[in-house]
C-alpha cells in the first residue's frame, strides 16, 4: 500500500472519529462540566470548558488515531529480518499545516479566554483590588476573612456585622472582598464557581451572581498550615426576603460584640507591633 | 600513603565527617543563644544553630569525600595527588570519582533510591486518603508526608535523567573522553545526596507544613523542620546550576571534529535546553531561599506583610524558578523519546530542526509564564490575558516535539521493545498532561481547577507520565550499555503494562476528582468523593507494586542472570552503540570524527561514525 493511501486512511479515521466524539463533547460532556449552572461565573466556566474540549478534540483524535494506526500498520513482523524504513527526514507541507493549525487554535483559545474573562467580570476568580471588569448596577459587598483555620464573613452595608456563616441573596450581584489575617488561604465556593486567594494585607475582589437557591461547599484551596484540611464550611444562597430577615437577626445577635471588632476595612493588620505603627 | 588508603577518602569518612560537622555546627549555633535574642525565648527554636549545622555538616561530608584535597594541595604548593579513582575497583563507586561513567551510575542508583523513598511517601498519602476523614496519620504528619513527597520528587528528579544518562552518555555522544569540569560533575552528585539526607532530617525536627512550594508567610511561621526544606532546595539549586553549567560548557567546548550543532544527537539538544533552564532558574531559587532563611533567623521581613514585606514577592520569585523547573523535568524526557523512536522505527528523526526549535522554544517560553500559578491570587490581575497567551503558546513548541515523534513513526518498521513501549506511553501520557494543562492556562477554567486535585493530576501526567516513563525508557534502553548486561525483556513488559494501566487508573480519575471539588493537600475530603478516592488509592498501590517488579527485574538481570548484552543489542546506528558494553574507561582510543547525519537509517552509509571509531582497547 502506498504511503499516500496510509495518509488518506488516517485522515478519514480522524474525520470519522472527530465527527463521533465532537457532538458528544459539545452536547453531552460539555453542559455537564463542573462547576455547574448556579451562577453567571459557573455558567461562563462551563461554556469555557466546553469550548476548550471542542477545540482539543480534533487534535486528540488525530494523535491517538495516528499512533494507533502507525503501531498497527507499520509494525515490523517478529520473524522479519531487520530492515530500515525509508529515510524521510521531514515534509514541508505537513510541517506548515501542523504549525498553522496549532497556532490558529492557540491564538483562538487565548483571545477567547481573555474575552470570556472580561465578559464574565473575572469569571468568579480573584481579580485583585482594582478589577477592570465590574458589573454595573447594585452590588452587595461581602467580605471574606481567612484566618487559621476558618473563614468569617462581614457585610459592610449592614453595619459591618461579622458572621460565622455565609448567606447570600439570590439574583444579586455579589462583590466578594477576600483577605487574610495570617497565612495565604484561598476562598473556594465550589458550586458558585468562585475562587480567590486570601492574602494578608490584600483586598482580592471577585464577582459572582447566584441564580439558584441552595447550599454550596466552601473550602480553603491554598495550603495554610496544619488544619488546612479542616478549613471548610457550607454557605447558602437564599431568597432575598430570607436573607433580609437573617441579616437582621445576625445584627441583633452580634450587636453586643460589634464594638470590640475592628472597624470595617478592606484589609486588617492583626500584628500588634505593626498596628501600633 | 597506606594510612591514607585505609582512612579514605571515601563514603565512610564522608559520613563520619558529615555527622561530626553537623554537631560542631549545632554547638557553634547555640553559642548565639543569648538572652538578648528574644525570639529564642518566645519560640524555643534555634534556627541559626540548625542552619549552621547543616552547612558545616555538608562541608564536612564533602571534605570527607576528598573534595578539599586538590585545592588544599595546590594552595600549599604541593604536587596534587588526587586519586582520581578512574581506573579500577568497585570502590570508585563509593567515593569521589571523576569518571563521567561512574558518576552516571552513581546518579542512577542514588537518585533511584530517593525516588523510591518519595514513592513510599505517596503510598502513605494514598493510605490516608482511603477514607474522607482522618484515620492514618495526624494532620502534621500528613502534611509532612505531602511536603516530603513533593519536595523529594521535585528536587531529586531535576537530575533524574540528566544525572544518570547525560553524565554517562553525553561525552560519548559528542565524541569526548570526559566532561568539561569532571570535579564539578562529581560535586553535583554528592551535593544532591547530601541534600537528600538533609531533607530527611526534617522528620527529627517536626516536619514542615508547606508542601513543595513553601509559600510565605507559612514558611516563616513553621517550626524547625522548615529549615531542612530550605537547606535541601538550596543545595539542589546549587547542584542544578553547576550541572547545567557543566553540560553547556561540555557541549560548547568538547565536541569532536566535524560535530557541528546541527549534527548533535537530539538527546544532546534536550540536555542543552534543560541546562540553560537549570543554569538560569536555579540561582533564583537559591536567592529566594536565602531570603527565607534570613526571615527565619535574622528576623528580616522580605515576605512578612506586617513588616513591610510581601508574600507575593515569594510567590513571584518561587515561580520564576518553579515554572522553568517543571520544564527541567520535561525536556530531557523529550530528548530520550526522540532518541529512542528512530532506533525502534528504523527511521531518521523526522523534522530534526523542528524538534530542536521546539526544545529551545519551550526553554525560552518557560521563563514567561510563571504567573499562571497566580491567576486567582489577586496579583497583577490585568496581566492575566498576557500570561494566558504565553502559557498557551508553549503548546506550539510542545507540538513540534509531538509532530517530530509522529513523523518518525511514519512508515517505519516499528519494534515494540520495552524502551519503545515506554516511549509510546510517554506520548499518550504527555498528551493527556498537555491537554489538561490547557484548562489550567485558561483563566475562567482555572478558577475551578486551580489548587485542586485536577492541577495535581495534571502535573503528575506531565512529570510522572512524562519524566518517569522516559526515565524507565532510558533505563531499559541504556542500562545494557552501561552495565554490559541485558534487562529481562518479558519482565520489563510486565512492569510496563502494570505501570501504564495503573498510572492511568490513578491519575485519570484524579483529574475528575479535582473538577468535582477536591482541594490539594487536604487531609479530609467530601463524602461523595470516597468511592473515587478509594479506587485511586488502590490503583496507586498497584502502581507502587509495579516499581517492585522493576526492582526485582533490575536486580535479577544484573546480579543473578547476567546475560551479556553485546555491544549493540538494539541494532542502533548511534555512536554509543558502536563501543563495547560497558564503555571502557577512556571511551575512545582515538577521538572519532562525525559525518553529517546523526540518524543514518535507510541509507547506504551504514553507521555514520563507524569509520572513525577505533575499537577501544580494553583497559586493565
């Protein structure tokens, strides 16, 4: 069989394989990718993951088909006398085709990823103290304070009340301000699609808009010391009315300790020496 | 003279002087323990003493090996009497030896031992993760295991391929009789061994809680076990940069006549590109660790936010080293892959220039991507599109390596020997590793996958699936040359298939587990992940057991069976296979000259180097 027809077969198998796998990736696997459709950030990540998988599919199918085909068809027979293959040292056209297709895919992914990042206001990722992409309109700021080894939450628009549990109203744009009092932590609200490192002295902002009601998992995603594995929590997305009554009740419950708390600030300095100046 | 023979200098004197040096340093360090230094009172730990002890211990170890003999004799104006130990005896493997082939075998055994320890740590980690709650180790011991596994592997494996195979083969491949700096070559090995022992001493000082990344401010807060991590990685960095320097100098200055850059075997290019990374990246690591050391001892505040420093500075500097570091692990594997594929496809390397461009491109780009480790850290958020682009650009040169490999297979006469199986598995594993890397390079997708088991599984696919599979490919391919004995082919295949299947059934599910919300380095996990984690743990145990099969095969083949391999068991046309196995002490009687083709398969030329290679004289 001529080399050209080997090439044709590999090409055909790649096309057939891609035609089978690609729809499965786009319509079956993609929509079920984590972190799910609870929030705008989650949705944007699912969409991103689907696009990445779709772009990778033809390349993956080609490489696997090629290796499988080559190992089967070009294999020397066990009792065959040792002979050399043809001395082919390169092929200009296939090198150029490879270069152009991979470059196109990479540039597409980089542009797509950047556009998607800005379109989704950082896609739930920590975007530093001055994010460029911000949602317009009303936002609810919620401060997340990481310390060894728990998260606490402050609501500056509700008198800076500090709570031990995280409650968020549904269909509201949330502005997380993540900071730390000691080591580096990372606030990971899995179902919300939010992850932002908590650095001491840094106000790390992440945006998310939950659109479903329910409980979500919060874990620390950056090694922060001995009890890192126990630094988890359950948060809740609730209806606005429920949130309003909850926050009111929290303010009452914590009113007695409120005056011992430091004034709400974007960062805190727990070190007594530094605080004294 | 007789007395000197008796007392060394060898490994025994080195260990004795190393231990003595450690305790002398420990005593010296405690002279600082004055009441005026208040943090000793507060913390009850004396990091200064421990750092001095590590320093004097390592110096004692090196002096015991005989590294001081030559400079001291020269300084005193005496004729140097360094026993190079180049000629005979098993003793040369247990001391300072400047024969590059002895150093290569020392590396193979020494690094193999530490990889084995690192692998045992992984088994203990997976034992803990059999259940969602803590049941095996306490939280501190678990973190120490995680840190020891990561640090041991990342530190030792930097030289995992370069150490044994480049030291042994690179001079032969370029037609040289030795490395450019033979004493430095020996030093890199013994520094690495000293470093490995230093890291193990962390157990005696309470372990360290930071994992292999050692982030501030946790590294400042940690107890004395942290000092072992700092000393270990600084020593590894020193060894790496010296190794890289030596390799580059050797390739530049020691090539045989006619061996221009375009005629080098591709493995040499892999070594050169890796060495550039080692030489440029490792000094950053050494400096950042010195800063951590100063933070811990002299109470500076480089990384202490409250004192005006910044933990971001540590993250930045660490990853300026850390990302080139992971390509230090990947590139030599690519070199081995592209060296082995032509032999077992009976074809010249396809796209030689493309492959070289790929290696150099990876080396260059790897310096420009480090902040993709910090996408959600809040640092330089506006620069994320740039790092997204630069990270994804790395897949272009990596693609060159792949297309060169695929092209070499094209129309070949493929023999599925054990080294070839490991090479093909490399292609599969690195494909999965590379594709999973795309999710981590894309910021929206990275928000979920960062710091999860997904990123852990990703780099295990590239490092274990890439580097370790290439390491084994190199062992099965070259150990017959290095020892003169065949490795058993059937048990090699058993080892391969068990390792390949269990590797994928370990790390494939881990990719999914990460996506499902399991953070790295946590001793507990959510209950719904138990089934998957138990599956992974069992697979990991099988993976560990496959290493025992390898070990048994290795010992059986080399110690008991001892089937002579002959000079060229794979019918390769590369130069190292035209020499006797094992390669004699001075490599060549005459320096060979090289033709224009490193892979003359399918041409009438036969072996390009043969006319120039005189059979080496057996040395008594």
